[in-house]
C-alpha cells in the first residue's frame, strides 16, 4: 500500500515510505500513545534524582578514599623521617630557623628545619604568618623546632654532644621517636602553676639533677598548663635526688614530685576503685558467674522483686 498523496510528496506517494513517512509514523505513534501524564513525569524525575544521588555518593566515596590514602602516605612518610629527625624545644621566642640550623649543622647535613606549635597573635593571623613575622600570642613562652637530617647517624651525634643553649636558655633536644617518659628515669610533677613553662621546671630541677627533657601538659584550646608535667632525667640513678624536691616551692606553690606509676599499677588501682560499686564481687577479686548478669544488676533485680511482692501482699490483704 502506498501512502496518501500530499502536495510536494509525489515521489514518496509513488515509491513508498521515506524519511517523512518515518516522521509521520513516529508522530502518529506519539499521538496514539497520548501525552505524558503527571504521574509518569514524577517517576522520570524521581529516577533521574536517584541516579544523581548515586553518582554524588560514588564521587564522595572516591574523594574519601583519596583523603585516607593521602593520610596514610603522610603517616608513612613521617615514620620514615622520624629516625633522622631531631626535636628541639624550649627555644626563645626570637629564635629563627637559621639559628637552629647553625647550631645543629655541625652533626650532619640538615635537610630541613620546621617550626611547630605556633600560637598566632590573633585568630585572623595564620600560623605561617606568625612564624614569619614573629608575632606570637601572649601565651607563647617558647618555640619548638624539628630538624630533619639526611642521615640517621646525625641525630645520635647531636644527642651525644650534650646540652645546647640559646641566649642562656637550655634547649630540650631529643629524638623525634623518643617521646616516651620511662618511669625508671622520669618523675611526675603536680600542683603546678597554670602558667608554668618548661624553662621554669628546668631551672628548678637543674641545681639538683641533670634534666634531659620536660613536658608540660597543656589544654589544647587555651594552651595553658593544667597543673601537671613530666621531667625526664639523663640517668636513672638521679631519680632519688629528683624526689627530694617534693614539697618545694615553685611560683608560689608547693609542688608534688613523685614516681610515675606503671600502666599495670594504674589498671590495678582503677580496678580496686571499681570494686567499691560492685557489691556482688567475691573477696578474692573474682566476679561470680551468673549467666552473664552483673552483680549490681542482680541486686537491683532482687530489690525490684521484693517491692512487687510487697505490693501483691497488700492487694491480697485489702481483698
């Protein structure tokens, strides 16, 4: 069957369907199917929105994976750099990176010198700008540097050289890996003034013992001390001498100098304190086995049962 003749479409009428016929058939099919309803439009928009959400979630996951990988790479890099990095603390506020480089370049080739733990003068100023201009907060009492060497042996040479000073102030020089305070050669100092500095503790302990490192525990937000610190000595034999400073006066306070408790002792003490609250515990320190129910909860259940039994007895008497 030939299509109907229309003006200007004689060839199409004689020789069969053409592109125009295809367009007509498609348009006729559209007409037969009818206009798109509102419900169908809602379904189409919903599916498109779901596809967009899936794409966005996929992008977020990929970005999150990249960030995690970057963090892992930086941690790996730091682990590789730590053995050849020197920690330098308690430096005066006028200390520059060039000064630190001039002191420690004698022990080996210095790769880089970084200034850390900088407190800017105000919130608008960045830490980098504060380090470059020297505009620090009033709470900033000293500076911290990290000296990275080309070789690991340079760190040992710098530590073996002994004490280092800048403008009469003793620097705290340790390996970046050596952040622990061994109880055998360290003491705990308490009841300190909140504005205590590392230099104050070094000056207080130095006449009695040889101080290797000092760590003042500070608040993260205010950067003020919380009243405690740790002092590491150069030799374990000096521990008894350091303990003689217990009860001495520092910045108008009577400080406490005691040994650092080991982790095992801390956990044991915490366990003893916890036993005061568990009345169902045995005297030998072992908890009674009672099908996963704690002694405290078991006692509560007993009390609850007694109350319910009393109520039931009252009801029977009243009846």
